[in-house]
């Protein structure tokens, strides 16, 4: 695999189609061969949040792929993520659970001005009762189902908005979202706790204690959160590790809120290495049997399944 950075693509690479994960912060592109192997990849910060109008999506994509385009030929592009949100390029809608995202991904064709680009966007998943939505994670789940087609069990996809999904016989039966990552960001940057959360101070023990305190006293979470600041004021801030405790309290609250999902079950944990390590450490505190899978690899597997389903 070759990471191309900001370099121009080479027409001689033999690209057959393009896989795209277009999120809020980042745009990730994989160039794929005829047999759906990765030829090269690129990641940039041109996520949805950096674009001011739907029209900008096509221009960004065209500029990224322009050097690959061959006169008289069309380049297929399969996209997932926030590109399909109401604020994205095109609202791709949602499929309602129970749903098999591997068999019925139903991508939406995007009208393009550049006729050499043939673009589809994958829909998200929605749940009517209780109300919930996901966009992007369903493609990761499809990637898991590529490996375990009749999978029945629980998946945890940590992130800004962490998702817990229950799969039965290869279908997403239900799911639940927790704003754990966003709450951490808000509290650590915009609340009084920002004075006690220092990036370069970390303690696994403080993190684990935060997890246990949230699990043992779930009704006292907001009080425990303030303890991050109080401990700092009353003691030596460097010994109380506010960042680790805050993270532990929020992830511990998420685990307590999903106890009925994971208790007595094996959990597949998807995500980047940092979040995986934190969630795994937290899960060990409550004896969850956890299996780690690479979230990026599962996204690519889900996009590949969608492309092959399109024929």
C-alpha cells in the first residue's frame, strides 16, 4: 500500500474504482484495483465541516481524482459517512432496522457535473423506537458481516458519538448512541474542568478508578465530574490526572448504560488504536470478553461489498 499524501495520482496505477470515507473532519480515499485490492490511499482534512456548500463536495473530489481521469472512461466512486447527511453532498437517507447492511446497502446515485465521475453515497441506519441514527458506522458493520455473515452479538464503535449495535443472524436488530466523545470534548475545553484537564498528564490507575466510580454510582455522575476540578484545587494537580479521570468517568457511564447489551456476551470493539485501548482497558474493569477489529479495515471492507453489490 502506498500513501500518496498531497501528491498527484498516476494514471498508470490501474485504478478500477475508488472507495471514499467522507466524515465530519476528514476525507479518506482508497484507489482500488479491478479485484478490489488497495493500490494507494490518501487522507486529508477536507471533511464536511470544512466545506460551506454541497457543491464544494464534487469540486474537492474532482480535484483529488482529476489526475486519474481518462478521456472517454468513467471512474466509479463509492462513498460513506457524513457526505450523505442533510448537511453533506446529498441526503442519502436511512435504512430502518432491523436491516442487513451487507445485503441491502442501497447506495444513492449523486448527479455530477463532471461526467467522468460516477458517484454513489451509502445511506445510514435509523431506529424509530427509541429514536436513533447512525451514518458511516453501518459501513463498518457491513465490513464485520463480510467476515461473519451470520454474526449474532454485540458491536461497540467508540467515537465522538459511540455506537452500540446488537446484531442477530447477520442483521442490525437495534442500536444505541452515546455522546461520550463529544461530552469529553465540551467538558475538557468549555467547562470549568478545562483548568484541570492537561493533555500531557495521564494515569491508567486514575482512568480505571474513574470507570469504577461511574459504574458504582451512576446517579452521581455530574457530582463525580465536578470532583475532577475539586481534586485539582485541593491537591497537587499533577497527581490527580484530570484528563484520565474525566475520560474514565464518561466511558464508565457509557458501560453502565449498556450493561444489558454486554453482560455475559462477547463484544466486538471497532475503532482507532487509541480509543480501542481506552475502551478495552475500561471493559477489563467489568470483565467484558472483547475482540478487537480495525475500524478502518472494516470500513474499507464494507465499501468494497457495496461496490461489488453494484456490479
